[in-house]
């Protein structure tokens, strides 16, 4: 398959997960089910960060540059979250956070297709697909509950966010593939830090607040699913 169409295909699938999650978010989902779904998505991200994204970042950039970029990614999203908490309404902040969270994932996806035979890009794309469904549910539900937005308007925003995935993935591949390995690794590590920060401050706390320990076991299921996916591909 042509590289352009391969990236477009896989990134579009991961983007469509936001739309699917957005649709489900307009429905009445029990809190315990939502808690399991959010925990599952968090587990998926933790696994793909540990066994795919950060592994490749370390291989290309080494311990020092990887560590610096990783902490910078977390610090950047700490600043963004602080600004959103202060100046943006909670529901609107969630959808903005989803969009900002999607960007580093999609960029890393594009870079992943530029490394080796593109295996990393496919692993990230499928993992992001699994993660975007719960994130789409959560952000759409927050928009409807906290801002009074209609289900139709919330779905329109979900579709707009979904379009970011193929755009950012293709941008990551064609604009960044010419960089040195050190820079590519640092960009992946930066993305890893930002994704981990968003997961730890948004998805996991929300899952914990909605469910019991049993529902939060979704974290284990999501982690194992993404881990097996990364090993089997």
C-alpha cells in the first residue's frame, strides 16, 4: 500500500473513534460502565507509551535527550491545563483538551510510519483508536452536561477533532521525517510526556471518581490489550 494512503487509512480509523465515542457520549451510559471504558483507554495509553513510543524515543535519542523532552512535554501540558482551568469553561476545556491530546498522538503516529517499516505507526494508530473511543465519550458527555450544548452540536465538534488525526499524522510524516534520529526521538518523547500528563490528570481521575475498584480494573485490561497488540504486530 502507498505510504500516503497507509497513513491516511490508519489515522482516519483512529480519528473515527472520536466520532464513535462522541455518538456513544450522547447516550445515557451508566457511570460504572463509563468508568471501565475510561480506565481501559488509560491502560491502552500507558502501555503504548511504555512499550512502543518511549522505547523508540530512547532508541533514537538516548537517555539524556529523551528525558529532557519527556519532562518538557509534561510541563507544556501542565501549563496548558493551568491556563484552561483559569480561563476556559470546564466542558469547553474538555473538548480542547481532547484536541490537544490528539495532536501529539497523531504526530507520533506519522513519525512512527517513518521509522523502520512503519510498524510503530500502525501500533500507535490502533492503540489511539482504542483510546479515542472513551475520550470521545467523556468529552462529548461533558460538553452536553456542563455547557448545555445539544447532542448534534457536540457531534459536530467530535467530527472536527476526528479530522485532526489524518492531518496531523500526514504532517508528522512529511514534515518531520527528514529530521535527525535524535530530533525524531525527542519529538516522540515530548509527545509521550504530554500524553502521560493528560492521562494522569484527566482520564484516570475521572474513571476513579465514577467507578469502584472493580470498574477501574479496566486499566489492566486496556494495558494488556495494547501490550499484546504491540507484541503481535
